[in-house]
C-alpha cells in the first residue's frame, strides 16, 4: 500500500501536551506504555459532584478555579469529571478555559484514550485543528473513537485530502472504520474525486459484511455518481437491496451533473412509482440541472409541478431559477423571479442577490440595480464579499464610480476579486491614473495582485491609447509582480494594438507569443484574424490557420466563422467554402460570412443559391443576411427581387432596416442606372441618411455620368464631411466638368486652397514574401525602357473602341506624365515574374480610376487570350477606401459572366 504522511502546518506547542507523553515523531501503536506516577491522595466524591454541578449550571470559570485548587493540593478527579469539563468548553466554545483545563490534565485519576479523544474533539470543535492534530499524534494509544474524532474534525474543516490520508494511516494502524465513519471518509473521497480510495472502501465493505448498511451504500453510490462513473453507479444502484430517497437523489444527481437530463427525468418518474415521493432536494437537483443547461422553461415547469405536489420552493429553488435565467440571457425575467420570491416570503441569500445584481449589470440598469442594493442593505448582505464584488461591477459598468468606491471601502475583508473589480472599473472609465494608485495600494495590502490584475491594467492602458505604459507593465509583470503571464496577458496586447490600428505590432506580438511557447486560444485567434483581412496578408491567414489546426480550435464555430470571413476578404473564397463544407455545426453567422464572401467576390448566383439553402435549413435570417442578399441582387441586376427582399425585412421578419440595408438599396438602384429612383428612395428614408448612403449614390452618379445629380449628391456629402479633402477634390472635378462656377458652390466654405490639395494614389503589392509600395507618378522603380514601352502598349490597347469610355469623375489626376500606382504594380508583377502569375494581389488607398480599370481588363485578356467560359479564370478588381479591401483578386471560374460586363462586377460598390 502507498505510504501517506500527515501534514503538520506548525511546530508542536510547548505546553499543550505534557512531557510525559511520547514524542509524536516516535509514535508507534506497539510502543510500551510509560509508567506514570500519580498521587494517591484523592478528594471525596462530593468534589467531583461539585465540579459537575458547576459545569451543568454554566459556571465553567469557577469550575476551572476549583480544578486548579485540586491540582495544587495534589488530589485527583475522575476521567468522567474531566471530560465533562472539556465538554463544557465545547458547548461554550471557550478555548481559553479549555487550554487551562488541558494544562491540568495531570489531575485525572486514570488517563485513558477517551480523555485524550475528548481533548482532540475540544480543540477541533473550537476551531483549532492544528492543536487537535498535535494532541492526536501525542496520544499513547489511538482507537476507533480517536480516529473518528480526528477525521470528523477534518471533515468539518473540509480538509478532504487529509481525511483520505488519515484513512490510510488508520488502516496501517490496524483500526477499521465502522458504518458511522465510512460515510464521512466517502464524503471526502467524493469531494476530492479519489476513486482509488473509494474502490478500496467498497471492497472492505463487502468483505466486512457491511453492504447491507444503507447509509454506507448511499455514500459509495454518491461518490461514483459525483466522479462521473455513471455505469458503475447505475450497476451499484440496481444491485442495492434497499433504496431510500437518498439513494434515488444520488443517482439522479449523477445524471444531472453529466447533463443527461432525460435519464434523470426517467429515474425521477420511476422513483414515484417505487413508492418514494421526491422530496425538496430531488426537485431542486432536477431544476438546477435544467437551468445550468439553459433549459429555463423546462425548469420553470418543474417548479410549477413541484408546487402542485404540495412542496414549497425554498431559497435554493428560487436562487437556481434566478441565476439560471440570468446566465441564459433572460435578465428581465430573472429580476421578475426575484420579486416573486420576495412576495412569496422567501428570504434570498447572498448568491441570490449576487445573481440579481449580475443581471442588472448586463442590462446596465442602474435603477433596478439600486433596488437590489437597497434589498441587500436591509437584509444585511452589504458586507458580504460576493455581493460587494457584484455591486462594484454593477456600479462601475453603469458609470457610477463614486458609488462603486463607497462599496469597495465598506467591504471589511476584501479578496482579490474585490480589488480587481474596482481597478477594472477605473480602467474601463479610462481613469488609468486612479487605477494605478489603487493597484499600488493593493501591492501593499494583504491581497497581492494576480495575473488578472496585471491584465486588467494592461488592457486599461491599451484602451486609453498608452501602449508604452501597457508594454512596460507587461514586461514588469513577471519580474516585479511575480505573476506569470498567461494567454490573456498576450491577448491584451494583441487586441490593444489592433484597436489602436497598429496591425503590424499586433501580428508581431502574436508571433512573439508563439516563440515563447504560449498557446493562443480562441480569443487570440478571433482578435488577430481581422488584422489579416486584406489582400496582401493571405500568407499570414494561412499561418494563423495552421496555428488553429495545431491547437484543435477549428471545431469552435466562432473561430471557423472568422476564418471563412478572413479568407474571403483576403481573396481566397475557395478556402472559405472548404471550411464551410467541413463544419459539423453551423450558425447564422457561418452562413452570413460565406454569403457575404461570395458577394464580395462578385458571385451573386452562388450567394443567392446559398440563401435558398439557408431558408431550407431552418436558420432564422438576421439583419446581416438581408444586407448581403440585397447586394447580391444588385450584382445580378435583379432590381425587383432586391426591392422585394428589402420590404420583406419588416413585413415578414419584423426587423427594422438599418443604414446598411438602405445603402444596399442605393447600390441596387445605382448599379442598374436608376438614379432618380435612388434619389427618391433617399429622400423618402424614415431615418437620416449618413455619409455611406450619399457616397453610394455619388459613386453611381459618377459611373453613369450624371454629373448634375453627382454635384447635388456631392454637396449633401460635403455637408456631412466638410473636412474630407477627397470629397472636395471629386466635387471640384464635377463642377469643372459640368461648367459650374466654384465661386457659387459650397467649396467656398473651405477656401480655394483645397483645390490644390490632392490625394496621391499609393499601391502595395506582395512579391516573393516582400511587400512593395508604389506611388502615382513615381518612375524610379521602372528602370528599363522595356517597362516604359510595356505600359505605353497597354495604355494604347486600353483606349480601343470596344471599351466603354464614360464621362466619369476620377479620384486621381491623369496625364501622360502621371502614371497611376496600380499600373506600376501591374508592370512590376508581370514583367518581374518569370511566368504569368495566377493572381495579382494589391491594396490601394483610393478607388481605382476608370483608366486603370480598363488597363486591368486588358492585362487579363492579354495574358489569358479570352479562354472559354468554362475554363476561364477571372479576376476581380477590389479597392480600399477608409478600411475597405482593395486589390486584384482571383475569381475562380465561370459563374455565367462575360468578360466585358461581369469580370469587374465583384465588390464594385467600393469602386
């Protein structure tokens, strides 16, 4: 058998056990008893009677005084009288007098194990377990009662592992537990999930013919069920000759903890058929299980059934219901249940109040939170640390930091969560200075900052834009704070840099995180993937995808959804579809991500087909679904169908359309050239159009050459963004083309100097793992005459008659000497590569002009010689403005589009 040692947390006391006792370290059950010399002079029996009388009447202090007199006279008392004195100390919880009685142990006429066992009980029941342990180990002889006293003391103090170790030591001493002690030991086995000790006890019970004891059987059953060994528990349960309510509760609880509520319900029904009516504990177990699994309506129905059976819900029933509704995003119902609980006359406990406050926090309802606060004060829970922590969080998130601070000061015994909640509240409100002051005070207190505290501070400084201070804390964390960095620490930096727009630094931290062998989690992946949603980051997306696969995170639906979305935005729609098809379970965001991806790439037919599949799958469409579908109808030129989809949002799905839906409708009308309808639609909008609406209409006017309407729309756009130099530049061109005088225009608001300011086009392209940047008009990289002649040749072909040459307002200045950045990137990609590249990916800071658009089409046709439709590989030009994607994206094949009118339809709402 494995050896066990009994821990001792402090050195042995000097005056608790007399020196006559053997040293604890030399204890052995076979040790010869020392000879103890006692005085033969004893007091008459009336003295014992007097001591017992004093104990019985609560005059323990006088009894101790009498005992001291007896000791001075050299007389003795009986062991029974001495144990009565110790019992009086237990009853009055008076450890001081108990110690004095222990010091006079030499007055006992006959020192026996029962007296020593009573000493162990006295120390343990008065809350001094270490002293009890020292007396226990100093005992000359330990019997079943001694072990029971020590094990019972550890059970009361919830020292479960120590109970199991005591059991093994007890067995080595040759003392066997009885039917009274076995359940206590089994309780400890269940709480520390010790199956080996449980199996040993089970075998002892069988061999000692204790298997007929229902209390022991119930304890064994409860351990198997609690440890998740349901097959063992069920076999044991079925073999039990006698079952009571505790037996049924144990097996039902086991299935509930495993989430197998159907079998638990079946056993619950079988229990009644066996003639054992379910009690309050059984109902509470089943109700709590359903609430934890999110089956709140089922739990509510069970509670009604429970009341109909004549069982009144208690505080645990109501608390389970309140916390269940709160945790399953039904906050208002959770608070309604609290009101019903109070009306029913059931007094809430600290957990009830904490759950209700958490519901108010999620709702950010300060008024309801104040109501719960007043209830907490009236019922005396305001000093409860759990309630206090919840109140600090609620007040902080509602912006009431002074109230949070008052609660914080009032909590007498703060734990680490108390400090973290208050520090987090200051950080969330961007009061990093006050947070740092509290952080320093915490370091001086008895509660030291943990990793969560450091992470909260790092996140707070990042959100405030102070990345340097955040990085300083990150570097000091392990050295000064002695708190080990965890994945959340790195995530704070990654997400912080992304919020500050520093994508390169975020990706750098992500790589450094992996270099330090810190495993990224789903939060890391969901933070870093959006940073790669552009055309020159496709290799980074694959790198992150590899990390996802290595960490087995691909089964998480949010991670898979983010990969679908990011691959689509980085130009790899085929990868998006591959991930989509492999997903075992999908949600509405999965479908929306793929549909919007296909719309982004110009595959309106596939997007609409997916929409039909979505309707058949039973998923409820949401706002995002309809925004993408209207864009899909726009790409397909299906105006009537798009209009019908828009109106069905309200009529069929009771969703109020947002600006994204109105913008999609403008794109639908504008792409088809119905500019007057688009303008009328904007004027009839029930909500105020923002810049995205006017920008969509302005783009449509430019593409279709309606300069008069473009000027009108552009002026609306300028009212919303008067400082936008690009809009000013485009409007100046429109004025010039339609012959309108600048002096009478709205351009006077920002002066004629704006006419000189020009946006210079820049383009980035990835080549051989390096990103190259080109600026419009820069010929420094075109160092050969061959490149110049190539560009001239392409320009001449692009001007041939079969290209539509509408009158459009452009974002970049033209001219013979002004070569746009994307043309330079085309030249670099095609001339610098030994073979024709399968795809050219580029990012631009402006929309592509019509001339460069035609040039791109000519480049594609020249390199692919107009392949057959079924074999063709199309390219979609994607641009970026204010964070939108841009570049030249491979489209895959076909799709029913012709080269001249369909190749560049992809994402043209950004064009």
